[in-house]
C-alpha cells in the first residue's frame, strides 16, 4: 500500500463535504452518525490531519478494524481521540463500512474560546495517544456516553441562544471526565500487560546505559523510549503514573540516580567520569540532579559510605 500525502482538513464543513454529508448545523461543532458516512475509495492510503478535536465511538458487529499496527474487535464500543494537527491513519475493510455504527464528535478549538475547557482539554492525555491506544468500553459505559452525546446533539440542533455554548461545553466536560475514568479502569484491568511494558521500559534503560555508545548518543529521552515500546509518549506517561505514580522522565532520573550511587559505591571513578559514562554533556548537570533527588552531592554520598 502506497501512502499519499497528508490530507489536511481545516474546517468541520470541509470534513462534512469530504464524507458526502449535509453542512453542519453549527460550523464549529458537529456529531455525525457513521451510518451516514461516504468513505473515499482510497481512504486506506490517506494520512489525515484535522484542525479540530475528534472523539469517536465505533462498532462493527463482526470482523476487525485496523488502527495503526493494531487490529481491534469492534463487537464492543471502541473510542479514540485526536487533537488538532495530529497525523493519523485508519485502515478499514471496505466491505465492513456499511456495517459500521457509532458516532464521531468534531469540536473546533474556536468553539471553546473563552471557556475553562479551552485550557483544560489539553490535560486529557488521551488526546495525545496514538490511534491504536484505543479505549474499550463496556456496554454500560457505552450507553452512558451515548446518552451524553445525544444531549449534545440535541442542543446543537436547537435554536442557539446565550446559554447554548455553556450547556454544550458542560456536556463535553462530562464526556471527557467519564473518558478519563474509563481509561483509568482500562489501565487497572490490563495491569499484567502494563507491567510487562514497565519491565520492557526498565530493560531498555538498562541496555541503553550499559551500551558503549551512550557517550555519543547522550541521555535517553522519553520519546526514544516510547518509540522503542511502540506507544505514544502520552500513553506511556499515563500508564507509568497509574503503576508507579511517577512520570517517564522521573523514572529515567531514578535509574540515573541508582546507577550513580552504584558507581560511587563500587568504583573510584570521579563524578565527571561517571557523568560522561551516563551520557551527560556537563558533569554539573549530574551533580544538580543527584542533589535534587537525594539532598546530597555525589561526593557527600560517597563520603557517607566510609
């Protein structure tokens, strides 16, 4: 399959036109039933970039739909979220499109202007997840979210007045807060898989710090680790916080501190030599990090061992 250039959709009205839909009731927010969609024949070769937020719930009564490199069984509701300018690709068997049900909610950032949600929406990490890091819903969860979306749709189709925006935004906040709760439930119910990811994270770090080429590569980044794990950095952040209460960057720092303590304890290497071995360009950076985490300088820690 040969991918074409990115298809950049700037407005919700343009999204409607591309899928053979009537113009939206409101130019900045829309809820579309997947039964009404017309799919481009070359859809599977397109990479998409939208200038607005999407929240999507899809169901297929049989078969699988491919998102990224993962295949999902859609006999239950599956949600995914995208943020403005996020690039993604979806693969769907053309024979399944007539059986696809569910909805997609489109919200332009301008609709949120001058509301608290304009800033807080960025705190919902799942808008930064890759499309294959979907949220799987139980029937009860699905029914609850469908009810909220029906209320939003009814409000969008009503005559707009001075209360419309605040009512719709309030419903959006409720929808996103429930999504947070359900994602947290998913992290808990998939504890074994998530711990396996954490084990792989630790193994990657250990391999990285023991590799002779670390001095040329520098310190490992969260993006490097998430790329190696084939998950988004946002998903890794939420996963790690649910398991350990720490962020990926904090986890990297903790391993650096442990390795520094080990080298200070069992070798005669200077702090500068240890810093260079761990990928620091400046020894002072290691000293500052060590003191911030342990309340001691590296030399004070070494002296305390005597």
